[in-house]
C-alpha cells in the first residue's frame, strides 16, 4: 500500500469515528427458523390480546369492598369518640333520680293527685236457715240490702243474687241479666223482691255487691221462704178437672213451649206447658215437671236455674194421672 492509499484509509476511519451511525449499514437480520416465525407471528399476539386489560367486574367489586371497609372504620372511630366524651353514670346518680318518681321516693310531688281509697264495707245477712225471710208468691216485699257503714252506699253498685229462682223480679234496680242488677247510689235500702212461685224448701241465695269496675265490695247470704198459701190445699187435690183437648192444639202448644226453651225462656215455657196440662195433655204435664226437676234441668241447656223437687213431684203426679207412663220413673228418681 502506497502513501496515498494509507491517507485515504486514515481519513475514512476518522470520519467513522466522528459519525459512526451514518456510514455503517444496518446489520443483517439473522434468518429465523420456521417454528420461531410461527411463535412470533401467531402465538405471541394472541397471548398479548388476552392479557391486554383488567376485567370491569373485578374493578367494581374492588371499589365496593374498599367503600364498605372505609364506612365500617368510620363508624368504629365515631363510636369510640362518643364513648370517650360521654360521662360515666354510677349507682349514686341513679338512686336520686328514682327517688323523684311518684310511688318510689319517700314523698310524692306536691301537685300530684292522690286517688281516694274505696271505703271498706259489709252487708248484713238477710234471714237465717232457722228464721228465713218470709215472702208470698208473686207479691212484692222489701228486700233489706243493708250496707254498713251508711256512707258507703252513696255510690253505684252491681248486685248479684246467685241461687235465686228463675223469674225473680227486683224493683228499684235495673236488670242486667237473669241474676244481676244495677243499683244507683243510695237505692240499696229501697229494694223490693218478687219470687214467682211457692216452694216447700228454703232458698239460700248468695248476695254479692260489686263495684262498677267488677271488684267485689261485700258479700253475704239471704235465706228466703215462700210457703204455700194457707187457703190453698195441695195442688193435687185442687187440680182442674181433666178436659178433652184435640191433638192438634196440644202439639201447637208444645211446639211453642219448646221454642221458648231453646231461647232460654223457662218462665214463659212453664206458662204454656201449664196451660196445655190443665187442658188434659199428659206430655205437657211431664215437660212442666222437667222444668222443676233438679235431676233433669241440665237437659234444658239452661245454667244457673234452681230446681224445685216439690213442684216437680206435683206435675209428675199430674202427668201420671193423664196417662204418662214415664212419670212414675221420674217420681222414683226424685225419691217419691
């Protein structure tokens, strides 16, 4: 190599050192195998497309969870601050507060209204088993309900006469039910009683005086006798003469009395039965005796009705005279 070629070669090297990228050609790309070309052109783009972003549902769930946790932490912090600011209450603070409640403390407030206590009272007994109150059937007579002390009678009461015969009437009081009456203030000493019929036995009646709120104020007993009138001989000997009556009329009266029995009207049914029996119906006399029979009152479905063995005996005998075959068995059951 001559001197000129050496200088040209030196200048070319110098230019390459000053700008190395301008004159150098790009390096040749090595040839790839076919398997590497498939991986680079097909598999790698598919994998990049599957993992290119985050799922929206995962983002929503993460946001909701973060919001919930933040809310719970805020509540816990708030409660802690409130508990620190609230003063503690001890037993010494509770007792004085309870003492200010009426009925718990020693003294009620000065402006509190004090409810008056009901006056204690009692009732005198009416008659006795040996000397009962004597009455006449279907005639009013004084019924001395005496309240002690006298000042206790100046309020309304409810009077209950348990054991009174069906059809008992009480004047001077307002009837509530078959054995219950309302008494206006001061009316207890002016009562009159009427019993519907006579009886050979003494009626023992439980007398209960209740306040309008249902509380029992006083109780006592009454013994009442309603003997057969002296000018009346036994019913068997003074029965009206047996008269003939047609079957249609008897059935009609028995049907009417049966409807009254179903309605609980024993007194009305007795009146119809007696009318039919006096006209010669043995079935009516037997049914009338049933309304007095203590052993068979349950069959009428009426509660609280007192029986009368003597009156039952009277009408069973009448039914036997009128040809009832069952009347004798009823008499035997009563002990006659």
